[in-house]
């Protein structure tokens, strides 16, 4: 689900399962630190069970029903990013991955007329600028699309996703030292805006979103 801060309208993604059956949960906005309460969209009060004595007696009087067949096991889940040897069917599924991403609202690069970049503000790679030319950018210590070479950054620390509407979303991948936006630790996914800063370990970045008109003026 998408949770929207009523104070600053920042949007971030939250797993509904983390409500753990509660009616609502309190949040602290990672952008403005406003504390608010969000309702669980899946909450449903437990139904009240009424004991029907007549139905119970009738059930006991019936002859035992034959045992049912064993449950059908669920089909295996295909993971296109697995390191296992791919079959022909799995290869086709991987080939269609870009089409599925497009249908989900994610594309392989920034929308036409826009350039999205990442500036390294601090850390071992400070002063570098990288243009984000993929739908997903992995940030990591020694592997990924953005390699920090920062010992405080996890091997697979966070990702940046570019959607077809030009929005950019930052997701922490369960890193050891956390991901911080404007000094506040995030959990799950949060939308970033132009010139917004975030930190992975001791490496700080700034997201830069430029339209075609501003590029021509440079």
C-alpha cells in the first residue's frame, strides 16, 4: 500500500502484512518527521460465531463423509534473476521481463525529455555524477550499478527505480547501517524529488532530475 503523509504529502510504500492484523498503525514521516496514523486497508473484525445446536445434531446424525483427496501442491514459482541454469521456458520469461515492467509502470530509462542523474556528495567516490539509464539502479559496496567502495555500505544496500511517469523511488534492501533520507532512516520504499539527498553508510548522494529545456540551457 502507499502511505501519504498528511503534513508534507510525501508518499512511501508500506507492506500491509506489517500491520499484523491491527486496525491502524502510527507512522513517522521520513521527510518531515510528522507523526500520523494510517488505517489498515485489509482490516476486518473477526466474525461472531453463533452456535447452532440443531445443525450440530444433524451433522452428528449423518454418515461419515469419505476422506478428501490430498491437496494439489502449488506450481513452482519462477524467479527470473536466479543463478540456476535457465530452461527454454525460463529464458522466454526473462525475455519478456521488460514488457512486464512496462505494464507495471516501470521503464528502462527516464521519460523522453528528461535526464535523471545521481551525484556523489561524500564518501570514497565523492564528486562523481552518474546518469541513471536503467529502470533499476542497484547501490552496493562492491557490486551493483553504483559501487560506493564504502565499508559502511552493505554489499546490496538500496535500489533506485524510475517509473514511466518520471518519479524516482528509493528502497532500502535491509542494509546493516540503514538508508537515510534527509537524515531520517527509511523502511521500505519512498519517493524522491529533484535535489533530494540520501545516505547509504557514509556515502551521501543527491538525485538530480533535469528536463530537456534546462539541459539545452546548460
